[in-house]
C-alpha cells in the first residue's frame, strides 16, 4: 500500500483502514476477506481488488 501511494502521488489518495477497529465498514462495503482493496471515485466504489493486484496501476486508471 505504501509503495502504491508513492507511485500514484497526488493522482489518488491511498488510505488504510483496520476493519477490526472499524467493524461497521466491512459489511457496508461488502468486504468478506482481508486484505480487500477498494477504489472509490466520486464517493462510490468503482473497483474492488484482492492482494496481488497491481494496486498503483489500477488506482491510476481511475485517477482521471
């Protein structure tokens, strides 16, 4: 995640959330496994990623 945040720079905002500390968020966004990576655009989930995905590339695809 940190590397992805560095690669996308100001094009996207990368935020980590611990679902153990924020339990209402997992069911709200349909997170059933960890890690789950959600891409939001204009306040809506536009893509959900699993570990092993090229996170930075996918974030940049949604940046514009």
